């Protein structure tokens, strides 16, 4: 909360050791660029709670995925984001997880390679990026995010001179988003 002096103060402080505290602490560690410490907190918590129907699980998976991305383990983070998307579609973290996957997809489309054996970025990931962009469109149909994923994929095919797929994707885009600013 922004107080009268213009400083931010915590709205509430969860009790130490509670599930809410674990999520707040992990988020704080991530914000302070300490993803390893956040994972040390989240990994055992997820392991203890994954067999239960704990309401904090979607948040925990999302935070762990974010920590993995910060550690340059974006492919591994996809497992956590997929868990949110597949197991918790009604959660408030659902759309954020889809957006995180779209960001990773764009990196792969832009040429970032997957790590091989967790060490070297030598494995091409373009096809995975394309698949993730398609999934974004399927998971948030009709949304602005879906529209953005569709145009990015169409432009990717055009830039890589895969003109048959570019034409098909632009046709799909115009059919699905005739009023889009990108329609022309």
C-alpha cells in the first residue's frame, strides 16, 4: 500500500511458516534476484503438497517456473507452467502461465536454442516455439493474447521464408481477427 509519505508498505504480513508466507517469501526472493533460494523454498513445499488439493499449488508452480527462467532454465520452466495450465485452469495464475509460455516461445522463434544436457545451447527450438504459439491461441481463444500469438507466428513463418505456412497463418489470422489492427 502506498502510504501518505509516498512509501510502499506491506498490505499484510503472512504468519511465518504458513503456505501464504512461503509464496510471499518465494516471490520476494525472486524479486530480489535470488531464484536459487526461491527454488530451495518451493521445491520441498511442492513435493509435500502436490498430492493434496492445496489452493496455493498454482502459485507455487508459477513462482518455481519464474525462478527457473531466471536461472536460464526456460525449457524446465515449461513443465511448471504446463502444470498450472493443465491442472488449474480456473486459477488466477492460468493466464499468467500462458503468457510466460508465449514469452519463451518468442525467444525460441527468435533463435534461442535449448540447452543440451543442461549445459550448452545447441539444440534448435524453433519448432517448439511454433508449437507453443499455437497452444497460446488454443488456450486463450479470442483474446488479445491469442491475437498477438497468431500474428507473431505468421510473421515468424514469413521471416523464415516458410511462405506456405505464412500464407496459411495469415489467412487464419484474418479469419479469426478481422477487426485487428494487424488485419491489413
